[in-house]
């Protein structure tokens, strides 16, 4: 068993609201950290769950005409389903209505009472029912409104309540945080809570007697435990406190990941309660910023609720990818775009930009630029590298330094910098490939071309291992195309630290692009019908091997050679249902059968095509059209609304290349 442990938690979410992208943001971040720490060899435990007690849940259940338990069962299931869609790898999902939790919440309350730190008193103050929290008068907004829920009035509330002696621990807390500044991050949040504690801690109301939906106070059944005290206990109840094996193994938590609005509960009340009960305090509370939409906070009352699953489906439809890949893109975007800790605005245009620029171009395209070369020139087997020269060393050193830095960056939860580092490696790899241009050197120096392809693919292997926590689906598919025998899930950070892990001779397995670019207008211009070859070449040359500055639209012979144009025979053809123009054709490229979708109706009917010798651009990146992978393009002349398929003058064999 590894000697290093890592225990990360998310807040347990209230079940009076539907899951939205704010919840997803925290949970994805925690998931990436957990996946990364597993990769780095830590014995890892990742906890999330739902906060199911309190007046708000009781009220919402009432409004919906169901019992609080029926309501919480329904919403907790929604959270679980969302986490499945988002590929969240939590080790446990705790619900505060579970007996294993209620037992521990009541037990901790009893311990604090037995120690004399909980006493019966009266609590008066400005209370926000949405936060389930009292505020000082000085903290309120205009008209005594809640500082978190803008515009919501607080109520002056006075009730008999059990109180926890928070004030007694003020000095301990200030000393502890001064000695352990890293226990609250980022620094701005530490300063904020420190000044709150310095201004004087008042004893905390920890029970309620005006409603019943909660964990009963064990020694006074007229009261239920205040929902926040109940909720915070989840972090130890899920580990089986006090004598569970998991508690011994994982406590204290490495990090409680929370939004900045609940840092006080986690970084002040919770450590004090634990300390008072004689339990070790968590190593860190990390409070990230708020995600906004058009500058406004997500909020059901404001009608701004973004369902992350619906968003993923929308991205999938626009990109022509399946939902797990869209989920990867969302996971990537949220953690790349906004420095973790700061506030950030969610913006779909920026997401599409990142999808195209980072995922499709920088990462995905690296594979599309290498694997077909290995196929064509090395029979599909990864070539062995020859002697090192030129920028080989730079590529290797960049990979080593990136792999070396990542664990520390993830410990600091600096996701955007960690991704920036991986993109530094991808940037060097792309530049290396541009400069080496193996598609050119293959003619003059095949050994060098092989070395360049090997080194680029090795950089892809390392980047793929490092990216796997962010992009669990895409990296698995890239791994599949690399053809490496042992599964990606068996890889460790050490495998990314070692150059040369890709065994020469490994048989690559080409597949469709994993991140096809999201085109704004997916209409005639890009539809795979009759085509203008030159226009398409110009378009490809923008995204692929750029070679020097071009003054007009002429292309070099090397660019032309990149086009794999071949003779093929149409084996079968049929109309694509519910379309005006499209035909699905099966073609034989000389041993290789492909499917191509082409827009030739009404100029051609499917049956006319069968048996024809046609000309096909074979290395056009595959695209999904109407749910079918179309791989290649039929070439045709087009004029004044007419179309004529290209063919060969003599009976050239299927597969013959056009040069
Ligand atoms: O506070 N931006 O639950 P909750 C970023 N049950 N993160 C956001 C967000 C946004 N706009 N909206 C929500 C509770 N979050 C308590 C927690 S823990 C012992 C009890 C995330 O359902 C963020 O992590 O209101 C925030 O702290 C949490 O959801 C609040 O979830």
C-alpha cells in the first residue's frame, strides 16, 4: 500500500435545489485532483454527497406534496446521475439522512456536550433561512438583507437553542492558523476569515426547535441538530468515525474543497469543533471562486440554472461528438479558463474556442498528423528512433520537466497552470513536428522521419497520461489509437516521467478524430458532396502543416503530396433517409472498404453509382454525418448546378494513387 494518502471532499449539496453547473464546477475540480493523485500513486479517497436536513428541505417537500425523505431520495438520485454523466470518480456518496451518518452526527454532539462545550441558552440574531445561518448586523446588506442571497430579508429570530462555546477557542484558532497558514487557501480567503475571527467569535447556535426535519439532539428530543453542524460531520461519518478502518487511514482530510461563500463554516467552525472533541483538524480548506453567467450568479430564484448534462448534450450535438467527449471538453474548459480560486464567467463562445484551438488543434491534431504517416510509411508499426539530434533533446526535456512539476501544481489545486504546462509540452511537440516535417524527410531520410514520428508519438503518450484526469474519455481513445497494450488506467505518473515508454513496433490503430473542430455553419460549404478541391486544400493547410508564407492560393508539390487521392469502386449506395441530397456509399479502395456520405442527389441516383470507378480523397479527416462516420470524399466537377464524378481514363486498379 502506498505510504502517502490523499483525502479530498466536496461540499455536500443541498437537495432543495437542482444540481447545476456551480455544483459541477467544484465536483469536477475535486475529481481531477483525485484522479491525478491516484495517478501519482497516492492512496486516495474522494467523497461527495448530499445535505438533506433543515427547514428549507422540509418546506420544499411540503410544497411538492411529498415527505422530506421522498423528496431527498429523488434529488439525491439526480445528483448521482449527474456525477455519472460527468464521469466523476468518487469513492463514496454520503447522504445525511443515512443511519451511518446520523449516528456520528449525534455522537459528536454528545461528546461536545459531555465536555461542557455545548450548553442550553437562547439565540437571537439576524437569520437567513436560505443560508440557515445567523449574521451580525454589521454583515447585512441594505434593509437587513442577507450578504449571500442578495435582496433576501433576514429575520430577527430568538429561540431556545443549544450553543457551542466557539468564543472559548478564538485564541487557539488564531494561533493555529498563524502556525499553519496553508490550512486556508487562497490567501485572500485566509485574511477574510482571520479578520472575522479577530472581530470576536460569538458562541454558535447549534440546535433548532421550530421544526423537526433533522437529527434529534440525543439528550433533548425537542431539538434537532443545526443543519450546518450535522452537515460538516459528513466528512468523518463517511469514514466510519470513530473506529472505522477508513477513518484511521484517511483522516485528517487533505483538502475540503468548497465555494468561497461557505469558507467560514469549514475553516472556522469545523476545525474548532474537531479540536474541542479531540479530533485532528483537516489539513486544508480551499475556497474557489464563484462561477457567474453573464456576470450574474447562478441561482434558481434568478432563473439562471445551467444543467451541465444538458450543456454537454448541446456541445455534443454541435461538435458531432458523443456526450462523454463533450463532457471532457467541459471538464477541461472549466479548469483551464478560470484560474482556480478566482471568480469567472461561464461563456459558451469561449468553450467552443478552447475546443477548437486546444483540444482539436493542439492535442487531437497531433495524433492525426502522425498516425497516418506511421500507417503509410511504416506499415502501421511505430518506428524505432535513431540517434538523437536537433530538437529531440528539447522535446524530451520539456516532457520531463512538465511531468515533474504537475504533482506540486495539483497539490496547490492550480489546475489552469497544470494544464498550461501540459500545453507547453504539446506546443513544443507541434513545433517539433512542423520543423521535422517527416512527410517530407521520408523521401530523403526515412530513418530521421521515423525518429521524428517516434518522438512526437512519445510526447503524445506522455501528454495523454498527464491529461487523463481531465479528459478521461478522450485520453482512453487516444491511447487506443496509439495501440499501447497495457490500459491507460494502469499507467502511473512515473510512466509519464520516463521517456521511451512507447515500444517501437507498437501497432497504431487509426481512428476518427477524437475532437473534430466545431464549425459554426455546418452547411453546404463543409458538407461532403461535390467539392472544390483547391478550396479544401487551402482550408486544410491552415490547420495542418503550414509551410512558409504563401502569396497567392498556389500550393507546393509537398502540399499536394499530402493529399491521398485514389481510385475506388462503389460497392453499394443508398439514400440517407430524411435528407434531400445525401447518399451513403460503401467504396472499395483496393482491399479497404470505407463508408462515405456524399451529396450527389438529384444529379446522381444511388443505383447509378454502384460499380463505378471513382476518385476519392482518402485522407480527409473522418466526419460524422447524420450519425454515420464518413471517411473520405468523392471528387467531382461542379458547374452551373451540374455535377460530374471524376473517373480514370483507363481501367486503373482500385487503390491506385493519383499523383
Ligand atoms: O452550501 N460557482 O450546499 P449548496 C461556483 N449544503 N461554485 C458553486 C456555485 C457557483 N455559482 N454555486 C454552487 C451548501 N457552487 C451546503 C454545504 S458542506 C458540509 C454543506 C458550489 O448546495 C460551491 O462548491 O448551496 C458551493 O460552496 C456549493 O456548491 C454550495 O452548495
